[in-house]
C-alpha cells in the first residue's frame, strides 16, 4: 500500500472429548491470510476497541481490501477475521475484532467480546482504536483496563481525526496511560503513513519459517441462514471460534481459519447465510452476501449446509449452483441429523435430477458430532478430483464411446462431429473439445456430454468446463 493512501448417513456417534469433536486429534489450529497461504513467521496485530469506533474501516485500510463489513451502527463485526498487510517491506497479519462493551450483558455482546479477548491473547501488538470525536468514554476506559492486564504492547489509535481540531482533542487520550497515541482518519487515509511507520517499529521479531508449501486447499462453508454453518465449524475446531446464536444472520464477514486434519493443512471459511435478493432488507446484509460469494470465488470446495429437518430445499440447490458458477466443487452437508433422518437415497436422486454438478451428500450433526469425521475427508476427495489430470488417451477413448452412444446433433445436412478432447487445466478441470463446426453444438447436447464425462471419470460434485472449438 502507498503512504497516501454424498458420504451417506453417519454410522454412529464418535467418541469425543466434547460434543461435536471427532475421536482423532486434529492437531493445531491457526489463522489464514486471505484464505490462500500460510502466514507463519509473521507477527500478529489485533485491532480492538469499543463498538463503532472504526476498527473495521482501519482493518480495510491496512489490508488494502474492502474485506470487513462496515456499517454505521455498532455490532457489524462479530467474529474475528484476519488479513495480510505490508509496509516498508515488513509483512504482518491484522486481526479485526468486534467491539468490547463490558456494560452490555446480552449473550451476543458477551460472545463478541470473548472473540476479541481471544484475539488479544493471540496477538503480538494491539491497536486500541478510540473515536477521537467522542473522546475516552467509560467503555473505552474499561477496555483500556483490560489491555493493561494483557501485558502486550499497545498503540492507541485516535480515529476519525479528519482535521487539526480533532487531532488536538485527541491528545487527551494520553491520559489512558497506554503509551503512544497516533491520530488517523481510517476512512480518508489521513496520517496512515506515519502511523504505519510507528507500527512496524514496534513489531517484534518473529522467527522466520520456511513454508515451502503450495497453496492450501480452501473450503468455504455456505448455505441458508440458521442451518448450522458456524456450529459445524466450531465443532470441527473444537472451540467456540465462531459466534453461534439461534437467530439467523449471526455471521457477517467470511472468517478464514487454517486447521490441520490428519496431518494436512486446509483453510476453512465460514460465511454469512445466503438470502434471496428480495429478503435482504439491510445494507449490511447485502455486503455480507457479497462477501460470501467472494469467499466461494477463492475456495476450492463449497460445503453447502442444509437442514435435515427441512430436507434439501430449492434454496440449498441454488447455493450449489452459485458455488458451481464460481468454479467450486460442491459437497452437501445435511446437518441436524440427530433431529431428523430423511431418506438419503431419495434426496440423492432429487439432487442428481436438479443439480448440474450432482454433489455428494454427507449426513452429520454439529450438536452430537455424528458424521463430522466424514465431512473434511469427503471435501478433500473432491479437492483431489478437481485437481486430477486425465490422460488424453482415456479422454478420447471416452469421446468415441459417447459419440457412438449418442451421435451429435444435426442441422440440415451437417452433423456435429467430435474430433479431439484434451484437458487444459485443473482446479476445476477444463477441457478443450475440437469439433467440425461449433455452431452445431446445442445446449442440451453440451449438458449431456458434460454429465457423461462427469460420470465416466467419477467427478460428481466437481465442475466440468468444456471449451468447444471448431477444428480447421
């Protein structure tokens, strides 16, 4: 940045140390930088403060991307989220958190504050954001007292200093007794360069780690509101990483977490519930929806969560189609299996008839832990299939068989003739089909060909992209 600037039904309940945890230990868990690479060897900076002081705006400014949902009302940020930042060649990770309001005794406020407190414990440096236009409120003083007990280096960030008068008022914040006070306007970029100079000076030296790792598999958890997406992620992690409430719409931002599963590191991305466009009444819901779709774009597999008590709805199938449009392999997770056990064979047949990708189904319960040990392995199998490269010989043998099974469509005296098929990409697989005249290819025949290739090479749940070209 510039200075100005279908596994089937579970066979039984696994033994677990707590509800929702599979029997085998899964190793460590840490955070992901934008869901793509491991951020080892980088210091972590937590952005904390009272609600509605501009923490997410500062996060967006430092990461250089509009990732965090920003709204003028307090409480827009609920879960912890992380992004990468760099200044003068120094890379670090930024943790955005929800507001800490000690006076708010509601369950939601307590959960949000608990997530922020965990971020403080995990960080190497804390940015304590205060609204300079308001000054230090009783809520800010309570947060300051908590930060003094944390024994972490702190920079007090006086935000919303859009003019010299606001900067003068911000000098009163030295009375918090937390050290350096810097004045910025996260919204307009005022003094951000000087602030970052101070920030990197106070970053601790972290032992560098030779990552030597390719891009990690990224799995996003998506679906309708209130079907248990965050509950599934919490159960997989074995801790209350996501805020879970009975009311829909708890999750606002996509949240990335790297976990190790049977010795393999993967990125899990929790997303906001997908709503019909006409039902999004608030601006923050529109932003959340957009972030969920962006999460699908950077994921390899979408775990679409459905509610077993309702079966698989049209909205669930629409979520699968959205994932396919974003080149995501798709797995259907039938949650709340402990409350209802519909006929899986019937559901699988319905999904195959109505979903173009034919996603497999895994039945599970975030509450009891049933079937959760099958969820990630099923997603990993889809990931491997999506990155498999098929031999040209096998592809063209299949192409000849399919041409014999159903000859190409005819237009007048001319008939479509398929000449050659080759794979040109993976993740998801992309194929180039050479024909005598691509204008003879019909939509119906193209869908049939795609489905038959998917069946022949066991690519259920994997998007198949076929580029048709006329052979000269």
